[in-house]
């Protein structure tokens, strides 16, 4: 593959493709539950999802999910928990539901059209609009890459006790090593990412057990919205950190490694597999994000402690919850930063090739995107503020990715029988409108307004 991602869209079907063998005596083109109604139909769909072929299909959702638990999330989640306790847990649940909905649409777009979101923009929008959308997408990915790379560097810094600039260089080498796995097929990248996601989840199980949170407050604030002029910046940052625009481009691109070219009869099944894959992976991401807020609320807010940086959070956890908690925090942060840096680089490759049709070396892109993060590290800027602001920038870019996605997936000319139903389009419009309204509130707050 020579270090490129061209095989995601063209010649690489053989690498990482999951073959779905036909079952003897079963019509693979027949919809599950055909002719059935009610609970029997749902049971038929459940049997289709929970089978060996679906387990072999798992992967793209987990590649996407790491962007939903990257160090940018850590910055916003830690600040949310430390400053506002459990109050903003509802933001995570609401934004995760939005994320699942949008990622399912992104996967469907890639499978049905055999084009990524960026390629569909290039094929259907005028060139000036495409250039505008590409610039916005690149700025958003620069913001998220900054957060991801910085988080991994902080993980190495905490674990290895080396200067932060040295930790940044070690991070660069580690990311290159994981990307090198793509030479052997994307299933190997899938396995590496799924391993790191599992490590993150295990570490935060340990953190939750040690923190002993108030579960009554956790349950209440997970479903009861509460926000004010002080918490709106953090709330919108949490939204931007959870529903990430670059993941919409990434999912629509990598999902095509699961496609079966020329066999339209399988498309409906693959769309259902992609949706289930996204649900499983993003629910795990939601649990991890919620755990970060809960631990910060229990360990810092409930004890009246102010935390202004990730390194301070790590140091404070050790005397409060013990060395095991501090070590789990650092290992999870490192896994989060490394995995999301890899998928962020892949997303950037898909975006530039999709919008501009330019073959761009993934290794060169990784080198270029390291520069802003290394500058921030060398300047000694407070990492928590950088992480939170990077996620706010992502939130501001979200509508420019969501609106094209909705336009394409409702277009019967592009999607055929898989075009969105009217209710799906309405739900998508409500999500887009909610995000735009939150961004307006954010701008009011940034310019000194209160509400």
C-alpha cells in the first residue's frame, strides 16, 4: 500500500475486506423478518446481527469510536466534572445519541454510493463550495489532531518521566508504528485500535470502583438537562468532542473495506451491520466519557478541589485514590491519544483525497500535523485550555459536515431504496438545528453575554 490510504476507495478491497459467506439453504438477498410482524420480526433481525458473520464484520465502528474518547474529550470531561460535578452528564448522553444517528448515516452513505462524504461533496457541489468545505474540514482536523497528539504525549510524559518535548517525539514514532500495520491490511489496524479501546475501558472500570461516586446523582443528571452561562462553553465543548465532524468523513471512507462490489443484494444487510457496529462501539465510548466526568466529580468537585490541567489531575488522583488509580489514568490517556492520532490521520487522508482528488502520503501528513502540537508543547501552553478550545472549534464546524450528510442520504437519486425516510430526515434536521442553536449560545457567551 506504500503508506497510503488509496486502497480504502479503489484497489484495496482485498485488504481488510470481510467476506460474508452464504449460509446453506438461506437466500442472502431476502430481508430478515420478511413476512413477519411484531416481536417475531425483531427476533429475526436480532438473530441476523448476533451471528458469526457480524462478529467478523466488527471494526469500522471501533475505528470511529476512538475519536469519541480522545484526549479532547478528556479535557472537556475533566473540566465538566471538576467544575460542575455531575451536572453535565446529560450532555454526554444526548450527544452520544446524536453521534450514533449521524455515524449510521455516514456508514450508509459510504456503502450505498461507494464514495466517502468528501467524494460525494466533490461530485455534487460546485467547486467554490467544495473548497470552502475542505478548508473548514482541515481546520477542524487540525484542532482535533492537536488534542489527540498532545494527549498521547502527556501519557508518555506521565509514564516515562521524560521532558514533554521528548514525549512528543516518542508519540510521533509510536503513531508511525501503528500506521505501518496498514501495510498488512486494515484488519490489523482494527485489532490494534480495538485493543487500545479495551485498555481504556478497563482502566476506567478501575477508576470508577476506586472513586465511589454518588450513583443517585449520576442517574439524575444523566437525564435531566441543566446548563447556564458558566457551563455553556464546557457543554458545547463536550458536544464538539463527542459528535466529531472528521469522524463522519472517516466512517464513510473506511466502511467501504466491508463492501461487496457489484452485489447490491447485500447492501441492506451491510447497512444494518454497520449500524449495529456503530451502536456497540459508541456506547462503549459514552461509558468511558461518562466515567471520566463521574471520577472527576467524585474525586475533585465533591472535595472542593480545583483542577486546571491533565497532569494536575493525575498527580491529584494518586493521594486521593491511590497509585493504581493514577497509573490507570495515565495508561488510558496514552491509549486514547495514540489510537485517536492514528484514526485522525486516516480521516485527514480521506478528506484531502475526497475533496481535492490528491494522492497525499499518509506519512507526510502525519509529519505535517505534528508541527502545531509540538509548537504548543514547546511553548508550554496549558493543555487543558488547548483541549477544551479545540473541541469548541470542532463543534463550530459540525453543521458544515452534518448538512451535506443529510442532503446526500435523503437523495433517492444517490441512495435509491436506501434513501432516508421522512422521519429520519426530520430527526437529522432537529439534531443539526440543536447543534446550531448551541453554537449561537456559545458565541453569545464568548462575546460577553449571559443567559
